[in-house]
C-alpha cells in the first residue's frame, strides 16, 4: 500500500468517527458538561413518538430557573446531537413535567426552549401543575404569552399522565411518566462517557498512524548495513508500540460493548431499551472503523517492512559484493603475476604447489561469490525494488568466477605441460649421459676378438632399445607437443637437449659402424685406452660391471675408430660431463677461510654490517650448492635403472628417511631465502626482518632434525654399500655423505654467529661516550638513534628466534634418539600407608628395584597413574603383535633399537613403522626418567631441555603445585 493510500484510508476512518459521534454538529463531549448532565434537568430517555421522533423529557426540577443560559444551551446541544441524523430530521418531542411546579417554571422552560433549542421541534407536551391556582394561572398564561414564546409548533397542555398516554405509548415513557421504559441516568452518563472516550481514542490513534505513515514515507533509505539495521529496528519498535495501542483499544471496545449488552445476556427475557440499542449500534460502528484502521495499518506496515528488509538485503548484498569482488580481483591479479612456468622438474613441482595454495586460498571467495550470485537471483525473483542494480552485479560475479576458474584451468594445463616437458628433457638428458658413459666405458682391448665386438654391439643395441622405455620423442613431435609453452629459454634448453640426443644417437651409429668394420677386418690387436677421468660421464650403464666402474682409468693409445668416437665424445663432454669440483665441505665453509688479497682489498671499503651480510650471502650460495650436489649426486641417481643393482633394499626402502626433507630445504633457500638475503646487501637493517618474516618457514629445520637420528641409523647400516662410494667419487667429495647431511645443523649455527657479530657491530657507540657528550648528541641524532635502537631490537628478536629454533632442533634430535627400553619386563606398585609419597618400580627378575619419592602425594599419584597406563598399553600392543604372528606376519615382539627398526622389512607401510617407533620412544622416556631420578622433584620444577621432552607423556596437573 502506498503511503498516500494509507493516509486516505485513515482520513476516512476519522471522518466516519466524527459522523458517528456527531462531532461536526456538536463539539461537546459528555465529560465536558458532566456536572450539568448529572443535574438531570433534561434527559434523552430513548423513547420515541409514533413516527420515531426522539423524546426529550424535562423532569420536575426545582431550580430550573436558576440554570444559566450557557448550561442549558450545552445540554440541549448535546442531547439533540445524540440521535441519528434520520431521527433528528423528524423533529424532537418535548415532554415538560411541571405537575408539582408553578406557572413561572413553565414560562421559564418555554422561554428557554424557544430561544436556545438547537434542534427541530415537532411537538411540546406540558403536564400542568396539580394545584388548582397554578393550573388556572397556567391556562391564562398560555393564552396571553403564546405569541411571546414564538413557537411554531403546537403546545399541548395535559392535565394528567393518562392524557399523555393517549399521545405517546407507555413503552416509550419512563416510569415517572407512568411508562415502562427503564432508564437509569447515571448508567446512561457512564455509557455515553465511555463511548465518547473510545471514539476519541480511536480518532487519536488513527491520527497517530497518519503521522507515523507520513514519517515513514519521507524517510530516506540508508546506505550501509548498520544504518539499515538501526532504521529497521527503530521502525519495528514504533510499529510494535502502535500495534499494542490498537490491540488495547480493541479490547476496551469489546469490553464496553459487552457491558452495554449485559442486561440482555444475563436474562433471555430482558431486552435492551432504545438508548442501549443506540449505544450498541454506535459501538459496533466504531469497532468497524477500528478494524478498518488495523487492516490499513497492517497492509501499510507489511509493504514498508518488506521494503526495509529489501533495503537491508541490498546493503548486505552490496557489502558482500564489494568484498568478494575485491578478493577475486586480487586473486586474478596474483594469477596474472604468476607467469613463471619453471626451468626444472623441481621448480615446476614447487610452482604447482604454490599455485595449488593460491587456488586453495581462492576457493572460499569463489564459493562466496557463487553463493552471492544465487542470493542475487533469489532477490530478483522476489521482485526486489533494486532488481535493476542487482542483476548486473550477479552477472559481474559470474564473469569473475568464470575468469578465475578458466585461468586456474589454463595455468594448471600450462604447468602440467611444463612438468611433462622438463621430465621428458630430463629423461633424454639422463639417457644421453648413460649412453655416453657406456661408450666411454667400452674397453678397446676387449674388442680385439669377435666375441668382444659382439658383446660391445649387444650392449649398444640393448641400450638403444631402452629408448623405447624412455619414450624419447623426435624433434618434430616434441615441438608440436610443447609449442604453446615454449619460451625463448625453454626453446633454447629443448634445442640443446634434442641436439644432444641427436649427437649421442649419431655417436652410437658411428660406434656401431666402427665395431662392425672392426669385426669384419679382424685387424691386429689394439692396446686398450680408457677415457680420461675428467671426460667420464655422470652415471654407469646397467651393462657395466662393478670392477670396471670402480677401477681407476689409465691413458693408453687407441685405434682410429676409438679416436673418432672419443673426439666426438670430447665435444659432447662440454655439455654432458659432470661438474666435478673440489667443493669445500660444510665444516670448512663455516670456519670462515682467509679471503684472497683481492677480496680483502675490495672489502676494505665495506662497513662491518655490509661485510657480515656479504659473508652471509657468500656462504648461503655455497650452502645451496652443497645441498644441490646431494640432490643431484645422491638422490636423483637412485632412480636410474642401471644403478639399481648397487643399492641395497634397506636403502631403497628407506631413502626418504635418509635424506628427510632436504629437497624442501633446497627449494626454500634457493627460491626464497637467497633472494631476500640479496636485498640486504644495500640495506643490512633488513636482515633481521628477513629472519623474523621467515620464522614459520624456518620450522622445516625442526622437521629435518627430527628425522636426523633415523637418517643416522640408516646411514650406519648402509654406509659401506657400493652406491655411496660411486656417488662420492663422481662428486669428488672427500668426506662421506652423512657429514654433508649435518650441513643444515651447522648452517643454523652459522646464522646465529653472524647475527651475534652484526649485533655487536650495531651496538650503540654512545655506550663508550662521556655522559655529557651523550646528552648533547642525543638531541642531534635522535631519529638516527631511534632507528638504530629499533634495528638492534629486531636483531635481538631474530637472534632469540634462531636460538629457540636451535634448541628445538636439538631437542627433536634428543627426543627421536631415545629408544630401546625393554618395558615387556617392569612392574610398579605403591608402598605402605606411611609412605604415601613413594612407589616402587622393579625388574621382574628381582635384581633391580627403585623406590621413588615425589614432592607430594598428588604428584606421586599422577606419576604412578601415567606409568601404569603406559605399561598397560605396552601389554596390549604385545598381544596385538602375537595375534599378527599367528596370522602369518613375521613380527618380533621384542623391543628394538632405532637401527634394528630401520632394518626390519616386515612392516607393510611407513605408518606402522612410525607407530612402532613412537611407542618405543614413549617407553624409553620412562627408562630415562628412572635412571635420572627425576621423580624426586615436582613436575613444575623440571627445566629445559628435559621438560619439553616429557610434556607429551605428562598428565595434566590441577593441584596447587602445578
């Protein structure tokens, strides 16, 4: 409902109320003339003449002549306004009872009626005084004063009430006039007052609703969710107050109507008099207007409330739209910046992880955007008033979602293609390296006989057949498959690898031709020539025997066919030979070797802080190269088919445990940390922030050190295998592998040392100044000093973070290394009542006993409960192990050390191994506790590094000591 329609309907209600209560005729209410009405000098009893004319009775009233003109006029005006318009138009019948009065009273009554009666008169009946003298005076006075009264209606003089009954029926007259009409003046006044008050309240309420509707119509809809919610709550609160008034008014009207109808409801034989019937009709008409008011208000509020709700929905939609749109645009911007497609398999895999992370971050905003578009569609379907502005936003959201999804798909396809490209290039390169090694390892002296030539040719043919396993593509197929993602760098790399493939295939062809010619010629024996160590390729072919692979190479002469092949190989060596360098070991890289004279000269101009940063950057590059050598020289070759026979099963099955997350360390330092350190050369003050920023990323060292004891156990078991010797010689390392696997530990210590040195250099110089000089300089160098203090604070924070990390790494190593406690053999019991702080742990053989005393009974009970629980869990685990043995699994129920655990091959997966090790570690902690007598102190007094070691196994303490 429109506000104008609501106002019009309420105005109609107000008009009807005025008509019902005759307010346009008389502005008076009963409460205004309540005293005059109670004097009862004139009444409207409700009686009617034969034609329906209302009867106004002037009962006997001694003081009538003393009534003021204003009071008489008000009462007459009020009484004549009560009957309906139709009844009042017939004319009023006035009955004046002056049977006990005088002529003077009759004269005064007629004079006032003639002057002040506001209605139409039909007839006047006068009951003459009963006194003979006054009756005579009345008859004479009427004759002489008729013209003076200026009455245009007949005046009928009556001697008795029986004469009156001849004109008016008894049922229309009150009891004092000999009639049967029941009339109680006080009740009439109460009913009239209540009806008028109800009508006034209804009118006032309708006017309030008009004002409220006009206010709502002129209120502007807010912009913003909080203001919309406030406006909705305010309007709802006002509506509730008005609704309560309407309900209260309805209850009052129903109660008043029932009170008026009470005589007829109490007795079926009773009937309402005309006055009561008139009041009932009036109340029913007023209640109809009240119902109309409620309906109009309900319809108006329903539409207004819907509009407010839609406004709030729109504000929520707009707010969420702006947030989601901004988030999606930021994600699209990040997608646009994600242009790198990688330069190696590891790099592409890292990029895929990063992009999946970005895709995961965008999943929630994407779902929000899609849900918001659905909500927008629902608002449009519900005929929202702002549907024209909602529809384009829904379209925009769907476009953004489609763009993000399509771009994700496109990026994934590109990265997957790039990954496939680099894998194929790596396969080609590895195949070429293995082929070159095969050619270089074919000894010439073995080709002096036809049998040796056949063996060499067979080795070549066997190796060439492996090209099918590697699915080596032709250059045409390769370029057609990866043409869309080939950048200039990738194209150059691909051309280089494919050229290498072509060269190697050509060399193999030449070697085959030479061997065939040699076999055909059966020439004289040729002295053997082995390839130069510097030109030997990376990895051994599967056909090369172990002794030849490990034997030192010697220079000898060679036949022309060998010289031709090796000269071709010499060209190839520039691209394929392993970069053998005498790299510094990790220990020496942290010792700070003496720089060359040129370096000393160039570093003289550097500040101490920049010198430290340069040292950090130089050692960082060396550190990354060393990790890269481990990956390229030890990890990657483990997947080469022709090296499988050199790798024992225990090493093959546990290679991930041997190297831990060293790839993750390499990717972090090479892709992220090194680049951030390079930015610190010109701005050394950024170094501390660099470490603090990567606090979470540096937790990979905790993961690495947690695995280190397991790696040590694997190394101790497999360190003598041939594979490690081959790899060490190929890399030119002077130390075994595990020395290099300790590099990350030493790197953390190096970081700590460099940060300490930098903190020493950055200490305020004013500490050595005179206090008076310091006071003067603090004014001049205030900003600089504040900056230096902030830098020092950041350095201290970074150093504290590194020290905490080192402690946690040491703790991880200690915790992982605690194993080997045989608990299928311990028992525990509490001692007597007098020793309520002690308990006993004993070996089942009875040879060893420990009586332990805690600081309090509560602490004793907690330790006793936890140890008992661990022993019970161990017994349950033993039962499970024996059940597995009965089912055919060969698992030893005995506890094992970390080395024994690594060498077992009876577990199906790594999860079982981890569970076994966890149990062994947990049980060994108890053994460690027993041997250290730590029960003699309360738990809350334990100190690092022991407390973190025990926390996973300690019960929660709620006593006063905790």
